[in-house]
């Protein structure tokens, strides 16, 4: 049956209640759950379904959605009887940093603190329970917009502790768009301050947290471990070149053509969509499509530059303005339809972007502007290095 197309909806519950157009990605729930990784970081370019998938995880696991199995009926995950038992059974903390885009450190920290205070306010009712002490309640009240950095750093860890005590089981933590404030910090000149703040928050939440069952983060870039994940040795990192979860973010060609058939498009339309939007490679999968572009085509029934118009492209713009002539010459080769062969390190080191070409190409790959055509790994001294051939997406 032909379903209504709606663009821009990133809330899983809303899509399912309205029976809107949805490409079934619930197999990701099973793949992640059976993997047993303590903390997972998944990077994908913007508008590739990261937020919708995180909302889906929240709807599936959070006890706020207990007995809401109808949201998943008819989808792949509901075929797994064992996994169905987990629906709505876990205390979940679900956060997004997508709106933390302030231009100064002071404003950014204030926005962070407000986000954490708002999170705490959702659980004010819990502090009335007798299992919590006056000291717990005093600490709870200390999480507010003007709190100290020390309080902010352990705020999520403390909330996990209280939720675990109340519900009698450990907590799942889902963090969407973890790197948005870090990108803004690099663009606006307060990188070091932002790194110090987020490092303390991430380490207490995902590393030194005995009340954490499992965690997952999404973002565009894999910020270097030395920057903010220095103590996080339990982190499983999944990038655009990883085999893991390759088909879970973005549409495969089979999914795109099935959607076109459902909406009554022709074979010519399929070829037009392929020519316009078949531009991404994730792990071993070529022919990956951007969901935002495809959904807009289904809605507006015409091709257009939909994905490119969803961002200010501040990172890329700054790189183009400040890059040395050799980098700009390689850009020209790409824009002419050619390919380039360059070394890459997928751990983006923002403070090296002005001087390290490998960091520049890594950022462009993570952001979706480049795709890998071929990869070779070789030895240099005692280290394995990766060299990849890129083309412009």
C-alpha cells in the first residue's frame, strides 16, 4: 500500500503512529544488541538516518515505551521472539547535542548545562521516593544552568546510578550528534575548552560508570581518541569504511527501488534517481543512497540538490579557504570528475586540519563529500598505514 511521504520527521513513534513512509531499519536493533559492545560510536554523514535510528532504539528499549510493541509489529525486529522480550524493559537516557551550536564557549557551556538540567527535571518525581537520601536530593538540585564543571561532568553518571537503584537494573545511554558542539568549537576558536568539558563528561558517563549497561553514540566525525576519548578503551568505533552496520544507515539500492515501485514511479525514474543519488559507499556496500535526497524526491516527484542544501558547510568552507595550493589542486581534480590517491587517518584531529592533509581528507570522507574507490594497507616502519583512492560524491 502506498504510504504518505513526510520529510524531516526524525521521531520513530510519530512515523509509526501515522503509518508514514518508513524503510525498515529495525534489524539494526538486533545487530547492535547481539554484538555486546560496551560502548559503540557510529559515524555517518548528515541526513543519513542517525537520529531516527536512535529514536527507534529508544522506543524499543526504554521503559517509557513499555507495552508499545505495536510500534514494531510487522517490522524485522519483531520476528525475533527473544528480542521482543526486551521491548520497553530498560531505563534509558536519550540525549542529543544537535542543537548545541553556539559561537562562544560560555554560551556553549550554558547550553550544555541547560540540557542536563532539563534531563534531570524529567526525573524530579523520582527523588520523592524513600530509597533516595537527602544527600541525593541535594546533589540532584545542584544540576542547574549555573552548575560547576565538576557537577556537570558526573551528572549523567549520577543519574544512571539513581535510575539503576530505582529500577533494579543498569541503564542504557543513547547520545546522538555527539560531535556537533566540537565542530562549532573548532570553527569558532574554543576547541581546547570544549575538549576539556566533553572529555570529563564522556569519560564519567561511558568509562567510569558502574551503572551503565551499554551505550551508543552517533556523529559525523570520529574525533581523535587523544582529544576526548583518552580513557575510553571500551569504545567500538564504526566508521563509513567499517563493515559493521554498513546497511543500517542510508538506503540500499534495493530499498530505494522498492520505495519507487510502491509510490508508482517508472523505470526511467529509477535510473534518474540512481544517476543523482547513488553516491556513497559504506564498508563493502556500494550503491548506498542518502535518505534525505530519496525521501525528498518521493515527496516532490522531481530531482534536486536536496542533501547539499541541508548544511552551512562551515567546516568544508574553512578548509577550502585556508588549504595550501597542493590541496586545492587535488580538489580541482575531484571537481573535474577525477580521483585522487591519498593516505587517510579516520580519527579526525581538528587541531591538525590546517596543516595535515590526511586529516582534511578524513574529514571530507566522514562528512560525505568523498567516497572510497579502493583501499590499500601497507607497512611504514612498524606501523600499518592506509592509503585510499577517493572520488567526489
